[in-house]
């Protein structure tokens, strides 16, 4: 979903000769990357704390 919006922003910014679409796309990709990094950090912390990630053991 994010990438479809990013492609639309880039296309419309190139058609309209506006730099807002490019900067908004960069911001959206940065936020998505930080969300992925936080999720990965939580998963690693959970795995180190319990040394197992199978739900059947809880």
C-alpha cells in the first residue's frame, strides 16, 4: 500500500514539476524502515528473553 502511494507521489511530482512528492516519498520510506527496525528489535529481544518463539510453549 505504501509503495503504491509512493509511486503515485513520484509520478505526480514529476508531471507537476514539484518536489513535494519526492520529499514525502522519502519521509514515508524512512518511517516504514524505522517501523521494520523496531519490529525486528522486539523480535530479537523476545527471542533472547525466552530462547524460543513458538506459541505452543506458552
